[in-house]
């Protein structure tokens, strides 16, 4: 019997989902491909939903790692630091979308159905905004103001000609309010 690791389970699950789609992927399919029994697989995950949630959470944590660990350079103002971080947020999401549109859609659609994960992610982003800006209780408002640049719903619009200009317009509105 094969030795299972989280990474191996996740890799095989992603491969099967890419071939068959989320709805048609079963735990039996995954167990068979991993060379284990269906029953043995239940030692790792309660059900398909549990596996999908852990897979989406891992993707979200991996793709957000750089954003959440980002530190402002010592020689820049708070405004410049916040601007740079918000632009990093926008470009990170855009890059994820372009790197693999199918997986981006898969994960983001799943996450949208799991509001707890979305809420936690938005809270983390809001806390990061507050730690960079020093503006208490403003993180959610700022993240919401930039929703066009990080929410997957708008991904198909991220290549529009005036994307960067629109970002700067929103930034100017925000910075004029917080300065």
C-alpha cells in the first residue's frame, strides 16, 4: 500500500479535477489513483468536501504568503508603502489568473462557496493594510475600495488598457481621504 502525504494527495486530486472536473471527481477516483483503498483514504479526510476545503485553503495560503509577509522598505512613507502593497495585491492576483486560468477559477469559485475562508482571507488582507498604514479599523474599507483589482469576479477585466490608470485613480481617491 502506498504511503500518503498531503502533497501527494493534493497533487493527484488536482490532476483528476483537471481531467474530470470537480463534480465528477470522487474520493474513490483519488484513492484508486493513489493506490490505496477508499476506506484508507478516510483516515486522511472525512469526505470530498473536507479534502476540497483543505486543498483550497492550501492554495489560498500559498498564493497569499508573499502578500502577508511583505514588509515596507524602511525609507518609504506609509502612503507609498500602502500603495506598493495594494499594487502587489493586484499584480499577484492577476499573475495567478494568467498562470493557470482553470485552476484559478476552480479555487476561487470553490472559495466563494465557502464564505468562512473568504472572510478569513479578507480579514488577513485588511489587517495587513492596517499594519502598513497605521489606520485602525480602515483595512476593510480600503480592501473594499480596491475590490476590482483583487476579486476574482473581475479577473476577465484585468487586462483592460486602463487597468493601471484606474488603479491610480482609486488610489488617489483613497490617499486624499486618509492624508
